[in-house]
C-alpha cells in the first residue's frame, strides 16, 4: 500500500531522509572530567523490540564475533548521554532485526562514570546487547591541539581513531555513529555498504564543500604537505557516520597514520577543526561511497552560532513494525473478519491528515502485535480525495493493513445544526455514528480514535475493555464535569426531555476515544436513535456542541468503564481560544488534543504549548505540502 506524494508550490524533489545529524552547538558543553557529577536526567524504559521472522538466528557460542550481527560503535559520556539514548532508540525502532544489533560503547576512564553509564543503559534498554569499553585519555591528550571550539578538544572525540584496537579482533566491520543523530531507516542497509579492496571506510562525501577551508594557509603553502592530496579527488566527509572495515584498518595501521598528522599539528598549525582533519588527511579521496541521505548533517548549525538549518525537502517513510513472538497468527482467508485483529476506526480528511498520520504511527509504535492491527478509515465522498488519501497512507505506511471507506455527506447534511465552532459542523464528524453500517458486518468490535491524539501505550489493552450485555460502548467518564452545560435551557426546562436521564447516572464522556460493540449497535439500531435526536435539534435548539450531545443523549450513564488514562483530553484548550492546558495527575496512556488548538498548528506557528512537544516525535511531515489534486 502506498502514501501520498507530498507536494508544495512548486513541487519538491523527493528525498528519503535516513539520518538526521544534529551537530548541536548550543548543546555542546565543554568536556568534563568531574568524577562525582550525576546525570541531569532520568530516562524511562524503552520497549522491547523483536526480530522479524526472516532474521538470521545467532548462536550463543562466541556471540559477539558473529558475522550475522550488525556492530554499531558509539562513544558515551555523561554530557551527551541524552543524545546517545535517542540515537540507540532510533536504531532499534527502525530495524527489522533489532535483536541482531550489537552496540559497542566507548567511555573515558578519566570520568569514572563507566558503572553509572552501564546502569543507565541497562535500565532504559534492559534487552540491549552491548559492551562498554574504557578509553584512556592519556592515549591522545598529548596529541590534541586546541581548536576553534573547546568541545572539539575532548579526548573522547578522538576515540573513533582507536576503535580497531579497542574492540575485539573478531569484530570485522562496524557502523560508527555520533551521539547527536537519529536514524529513520533500517541500519542494515547502511551496514551493508560495499567496500572495495583498497577502501577502509565509507561515508557520504560532499565534493561541493570548500575543501581548502579545512586546512590552514600554513598547510597549503607548504609544497610537501599540499601534495598530500595529489592524485586524490579529495572531498569533505563527516566522521559522525562511517562504515569501517576494522580488519583493513588494523592491517594498514591507520591509527598510527592519524597520530602522525596530530604530532605534526603540534609542531605547526595545519588545521583548526579537532579530530576531523586527520581523518581527511588520511582518507579523503579514498573512501567508499554512501548516499547523502545517510547523513543529513549540520542541523546544529555552524561551529560558532549554531543557528537553525532546514532539512532538504522530501517525505519520510514510517518504519515497518513487527509482531513479538507470542502474537497470534492470522489466516489470510477472510483476513479482515478475524477476531484476532484489533480493529481501529478513524475518519480521514485533508485538513487533519497530518494528525492522523501521527496517531497511526503512535498506535503501531506502542503495540507488541502491530501486524495484527487493521485500520478502517472513513473519508468524505464530497472532498474527492479518496485516491490521494489512499496513496498518502500507502507510501508512508507501506506495510499498513487498512481499508478506506466512502462516507456520503448527504447522510447527515440535512440533520446538522450549526454549533459554537464551525469545525464541529463538518459532516465527517458525524461518521462515527454510521460506522456499524459502513464497516463489514463481520467486524464485531472496534476502537474508534480521533485524529488529534497519540497513544503511548499498548492499544490491545484498550481494545480488550469488557462490555456487559447491556453496554454498547465504553469510554472514560468524567462525572465531575458540569453535565447540564452540554444542553440548553430549552432542553432542561422541558419535562419530557429532561426525563431522558432519569434513572441514569449520566456523566460526560468524550467521543474521540471509544470501544464499540458493532453487533450490539446494529441490533439496537443506535444510528437511528442518534438521528432522531438530531432531527429534534433541527426543530428546537437543545444543544450547542456538534456531534457530541446526541451520543450523550443516547448513551450517557449506560457505557462501560475505561480508565481516565486512556483519554487525557482537552489538550487543545477550549472551543474558543484553544489555550494551553496541563496534564491531569496520574498515569497516561493516550494524549488527546481535543479543543480548538492543534499541536501541529501551534508548532508550525512557533507558539507551541509545552505538551505539544509530546506530539512532535510522531509527526511524519518533513516539508509543508498540499493534498490537493
């Protein structure tokens, strides 16, 4: 299945961004040798990631030496630990064989923080396969010259030159990654970069960069030095992302070659930029080719001001998510009708497509059985955008199991009364009342989700909410809310109407998150019951709030119980001003930006609320685009 080519004016050339290198000047702190400093942050535990079925199995015998592993090397220190944790999570999250990745972390002995670093990693990534190695600053402290920025002079920056001697000799090839980046694609693709017999490493090259600027006039004015690059098409490359053949490195003693240039730098100043120039002197013009998509570097700005920089234009594809081993298998025969599936229903339109994409990603990302989730999307026939919406979904989520259904606005357009906010009068808002007739009759139970939310928990827990024989749906109830405010004085002053809630403990619930038994709904013809209230509303104004009050009139006081953690709603503020709101105390499984303010709008306007940053990691948009035909 495929997703929409994102377009702007003029159309953007596609760029599949695979690594975002965040060389953040503003976050670069001087290298510290403090022995007692504690981490400034506590980290939550990451989910466990499982291999897909076609991943090779690896024998425990001498496990670390297996050629089936992808070996990733990184430096690790207290200053950059937060960036490292994000980088590790991104590698695992986007890998089809995350259990076949082995991390090699190198930390400074001078910081005396190895034990603390090991504990931090183990607590946040209890299933991570890794080893922590000590790096002695004395190896390089006598070779380092001051550079244009103190952070570049940290001895640990030079540890990448010593990896072939630090790591076990049986480890033949590694992917080296800096701590200020995240991957958004499969690391195996990068690790499988071919190297010919003369190439020791591979990295993206940037031949349009001003290569002479990386060395001083002293270097270029010295004939014996400037001839270093004779017969080499020397181009700049960034050492934050490299594929390295450790066997060739060891055979060629390249650590010693780099040290020789550092020794010369101590005698005569031939460069300014820390650990990078020695790599260029030894390897520039001799490295294997890697597509630029693998290092969208420089996002931290230059080395002086660290100003913001834009991404190159292009879409980003969501990763494929795999089931954990204990997920039930589902037969292809009449797949959509399987009771083993979790059925999720959402409406879909051009206005909210960005929110929908984030919601979908959050559902998949936090599921242990993401391949057992089936999405039912309902879109308006009037918008004529079904084909584009289908393409958008399929390209961003090529492995998503979904079906797109048409909803005719004519079903409800004659029943809708104007409400306090025009957005609430969209016919598609009323489609949730028609889901039992739109979806296949073999689908018995669904989780309905709005488009302005993200899950941070396992959707199966919500989907398994029990309903007794008299309950058609379940949702979190809020009995402290002023229930009378949802209806007009006309309603409450009419005895025959106000008796609607007699013998019912009627409480407000939000219809953006519901578990619905479609069989009971169909049997009770609840769509018709909702329509009857909408018809009455056309004759006498009994409510103001769009599609919500008819649901309350039919179901309030009769629904199944769901913990409040499953709908932390109202984060979009009220229906008038959309002001920022705080989270309610207690655990959170779902964040819902109901109300006027939407996180993507506020983020784009550079006026985000604090909680909007919790939505941002699920945003798949790279550049603004239009979903118009």
